[in-house]
C-alpha cells in the first residue's frame, strides 16, 4: 500500500516526526484498528499532553474511512496516521508511521523521547506485543525501559487478570478446548491440583496445560507451537492496569476492533479498565465461537471460514495459527473479512483488488488485512482468491 509524503518508518525518522509535532498548533492522530497502532497513538498523545499541545485521537478501520475524515480537516491541523497506508494526503509532509516489520509503538516511543516526554514503556511494549514482535531487536529499548518500571518475566501464561478461569477462557492468544468457557477452564485446572497461592511451579503447570491443549490441532501444529510461545513466560506488570504485558496487548487488540472509544481512553491513561475487560471478554467469546462454528473451505494456499457474527480479524488470526492447513487464512461474514498470512503474501494488495471489483473498503499490509465489502460473499472470496 503506498503513502504519499516522507517515509517515516524507522528509528532515524523519530526526530523528523517530533520536529513536526513541536511546530503543530493542533494534532489529529488517526490509528488503525489494531492494538499496536492504538498503543502507539496513546504514547504519542501522552507526549503531546506533557507539552500542553492540543490533540485528538481517532481509530479508523479502513483506508477510505481515514481519507474521508482527514480531508474534512483544515490546513492548520497536522494529521498523523499510525498503522494506516493511504494515498492522496492533503499534506505532503504529514508524518506517517506505517505498519511495517517495526512495530508502530517502537517508533512512537522514540518520538515521545525526542519530544522530551517520559514515554510509557509498558504501553509501548504491550503495543509491540500485539503486533507479535516482542523479543525482536527493535523492542529491546522498550524491554529495558519497562524493566526499570519493575516489569519482569515469570513462568505461566500471559493474561490480563489474576483470575485464571476468567483469563484463560477469554484469552485470544491461543485457542483450546476450554476457550470461551470459564467453567471448562475451572474443570481443567482442578485436574492439576493448584495451590491457593500460585508459585512458580504452579504457573509452569498452568502453562503446560495450556500449551498441550492449544497445540493438539493436527494440520496447523507447527504454527500453533510458534503461536503459543507468545502467550507463555509472560512479562508481569507490578501495579499495572493489567497483570501481564501479553494480557495488556490482548485487551488493546480487542478494544481497538470492538470498542475504540474505550480503547482510546485506555491508551490515554484514563480509567477504562473495567470497560476494556468487558469488551475483551465479549470479543474473545465471539472469536472462539466463530472459530468453532464457522463453515470452512480449503483452496490452494487459502483457508476460509464463514461466520455469522464474529470479530473477523481476531478469528482469522486464530484460524491461521491453530486451524488452517494453508498459509493464508480468511474469516468472512456477510459484509466483513479479516485475513492473515504466515508470511508476506500480498494480503493488502489482494484485498485492494477484491474491493475494487466487488465494492467496499479495506486496510491491509502484506500479512494482514481487513475489508468491508458490498455484494455476495462468495463473489468476494472468489475475487480475493484470484487477486491473491
């Protein structure tokens, strides 16, 4: 997906973005509807707030929605797009943090520091975790800064709450037989005889239970083994909004899709924990139900699940990681589609061509994307297959 203006996608560009933010009279931050972009926007917004600079944050789902809202603004507003690729910017020098191999939250953290702000390393690290790239070299500064705030790795599973039955049932970092059902989680935990106060050994037993159940999936076993690793040995957050960085990331991803207003409040540091957890539970329940009940079809290189009412982006990710025998997975409803790929597969370009043929809007990268489309679902699937 192309973007006009200067490419600002690496650490060297942080000073350029910061310089533009310093001079801006008013800043509009537009975040893509994903956890990394939401967290990155929160990091930038907090830095602007520290400076007393006025700003507004919005979450947009598609490239076209971003363009419509951006083009209604006056020339005195500095627009910053985070995680969105879009053409036809009204301001050629408008800073853009695009979705690349480098998490948007890492770039936002660098920009905040350039602005002289004490950036929230835990929020930025959670954003990077939601992009599935914690542990990569780019996130090392975030880890170091987060450790200074007491974040440390421990055994177990990365969930946002201390209640295991609630946290394991509603996590979307994995899919297991008990997912979506706290009662089933309680029954499974009863079999491993945990102490009332969880110690390191108890956390390890919980992690083993989850890993074994989540990876017993047959054709997708290799990807499942890789995916479950992102949920294990989490980074615990002392006195944080959520119990672990990985759980924080899970919540950010859910609210970015289903409750953007709550997500913005959370990213800005306002009291939104209860509402965010409520949205996360509903989001997870829908995703796990969609994964179980969706009608699937297998094509050369593509695995498709049709659902009635499920969060298509999260369900597509779980489908790819835990069910799909093909490298590209799509979840599609009557008018929405979410797609993820194991490798760079031109997903965004394929979605762009499909909506051009069928009608609709999209946002996407080479590995993931989202679309709202017009017309027949079968026709959209066919158009995407041909474009892919």
